């Protein structure tokens, strides 16, 4: 087992054919909403969610002396998948574009 620079554990057998990796842009956005219930917070986050992003975290805080909830949602990009090819794991690590995350690796 080897651990890539991106923390992915891979077990590679030398096939002589090289490797293919799936990558996607690493992008996270945040939105803050003020609502009166958790259901309202979810609806507000859905309205704020950009295309290609998923809500991955939501923290809620209640204000003192009021029924308002302040919520911060974090959205992560989930589209934009591309494949890169390389002869070995070292070459594959260097081929991952800046700002991208390595999702999986397989033999060609």
C-alpha cells in the first residue's frame, strides 16, 4: 500500500500499462442564512447552492433572546470530473492539476 500526496491509499501492481486517475476541482463555498427553524435553514441552503455543488456541512447557532437561528453552510464542488494518465504513481502525483483532488486510481 502506498499513500498518495492527497492522502489516498492505493495498492498498485506493476502492469506495464500505466495508471489512470479520476480528479475533480477542489472548491468550497460558504453561505450564511438567518432563519427560524432547521427546515427553513435547509430550504435556504438549497436556494443558495450553486450548480455542481453539494451541501457538506451546516452549523447552526441560536441567538440570545430571539427565536432566530444563524446557520453557516459549506458547499463542495462535486462536478468537473476528469481523468489523467501516467506511467507510474510518482508521475501521476505530479500530473494532478493544482487545486484538484485525486479521487481514485486504477491500472490501465
